[in-house]
C-alpha cells in the first residue's frame, strides 16, 4: 500500500501495518482528530518496525488553526538494539546510559529512519 492510501486509512480511523516508506517499514495507528471552531488537533502514534527487536514508537501532535499548521511535535521512544544494550549494561553494572547514546547506536544499526517518519507526519498535517 502506498503512503497516501495508508494515511487516508489512518485519518479514517484504521490502523495500517507494514507501510513501506523511504526503505523503512512503519505501522500507522489511527489518527485522533478534535475540532473546535477553526482549530484542529490531530494526535497519533507511528511504530517504526524493527525485526527481532522492540519497535521505535513515535507519538505526534499537530495543531492547525484556519488551515495553517501552528505546531507539529513528535517524540520518540526508542526500541531497537540501543535499548537492549542499555538494559544489559544497566543490569550488569548499574550504570544508566544517556538517551543520546541510544540515538547514536540506533542510527548505526537501524539507519536514519526519522526523516521518513517526519515526512509521514507532515503529510498527515497537510491532510487533517
């Protein structure tokens, strides 16, 4: 399924799995949309599918007023190899690894998927 069809389904309230976009695979959860006058708020979650490891979870929030994007925020809860290594190090030594290290390890192992995810969120922002 192409990305635009997947976004249409997610905006319509359906979860769409195994969406390929810029060589990465995502699961797009249903978009929750609230309207109040000219203001539209859209929130959702996208999972970056990682084989044999925990998926990265991306939560986003979009606020539009009179059709103009006022804010677009996203936060990443990283899964993948970085978290697994961090958990093992913490158990073995009690040392906690800073989030920046997860980012670096994740990019080395899983590639730079964040841009592809950001593109999906921007496409959702245009459509809501």
